[in-house]
């Protein structure tokens, strides 16, 4: 009886996993499938293969403008997150604190809407006008929550003998950082930068609360178009964003493998 029950549980577990994956990915496949349909509305019937909705992405000026805003914000916030995060990790290399290691995981634990409302309240308290500055600041804060743990985990794996030998040979602390530590941190820095860039492109809550009325990111544009009506161009635009994000995730996974190999060596 017990053996038959165990067999039933082992058979039921893969079924639950399959159902979970289907629940997650079927809507994505449906979106991609109908982005190539020639139907003029988001219908459930296939009306023939067409790429006209993808062509509309490059025709509509508001899409290109929103894309330009998203790329600027993502690029600047990624640079700031990497620079500030790497400097913070190196500056606190002698400060070993369990709280310091865990405090930057708040971005993963807390819902995005809580962080967005908190940032909006902070900007309102200091009377900071909403725009590029507030939007980049919000995305930089989110990025630091991912850059610091990733870079710090790689920094802890660096053999102290390397930095000690550099000091013994007469190198300054700055030379040790640029010629020894930074090259060893490069895989984790590139991996975290791709992650932050992807998160910035896909972010909605921070952009919605902290962008103001003058600028509009790609995610806010998609949201506004869905509220106005059903446009198949949104399917094509979402498919392109999904492809870009998936490409970054694949590169990120490969870089993690490279970083792990370098760390073992």
C-alpha cells in the first residue's frame, strides 16, 4: 500500500510541474503566434501570415520615442548601478557583516509596487520633479539590489594572495584594483549589467510612478495602448521585447557558467 502510494506521488509530481509550465508559457506562445496573424484585431482566429504588425513598430513615432526613452534610462541606470555597486563592494571588503550581505536582497523580497510608492513618496517629500532623473534614480536603486550581491559573491572568491602579492611588488591600491581585481570581476560585472539592463527595459511600476507626465517608457506605452483598445501591434512589440529579454537571459546564463569556471580555477 505504501509502495503504491509512493508510485502515485512520483507520477503526480511531474504532472504538477508540466501544468505549471503550461500555465506560464501558453499565454506567451499565444501572443507570439497571433503577432504574425493578419487579423486587424486581437482575434482568436488565424487570418493568415503577415509581418505588417512588426513593420508598424518602426512606423509609429510614439513607439520609437518610447523605445528611445527606455534605452536611455536602461543604459544610464545600468552604468550607475555597476559603478556604484562595484565601488561599494571594493570599499567594504574589510567590513564583514551578515546584515550588509542580506540588506540588498530587499529588491527581490519586496513587491515592486511598494518600492515604487516609497520612491514616489521620497521624491514628493523632497519636491523633486518627476522625469528622467527620478526614473533613472529608481532603476539604479533596483539595479544595486542585483549588482552588489552578484559582484560581492565573486569578490569573496578572489584569493587574497593575489592582492597581497601585488602590494608586495609595489603596486598601489588603485593599480591593484584596475589590473587584478577588476579583470577577475569582469564576468560578474557583465552578467549583472545584462540583468539590470533587462530589468530596466521590462520594468513597469517604477516607470509608472516615477516617470511623470512628460516622458513615457516602452512598458507604459504598451499599458496605455491596451487601455485605449486592442491593437495587434502590441503583440508584435511584446514579442520583440520578449526576444531581447530572452537573449540577455541566455547571455547571462553563459556568463555565469564562465564566471563559475574562472572561480574554480
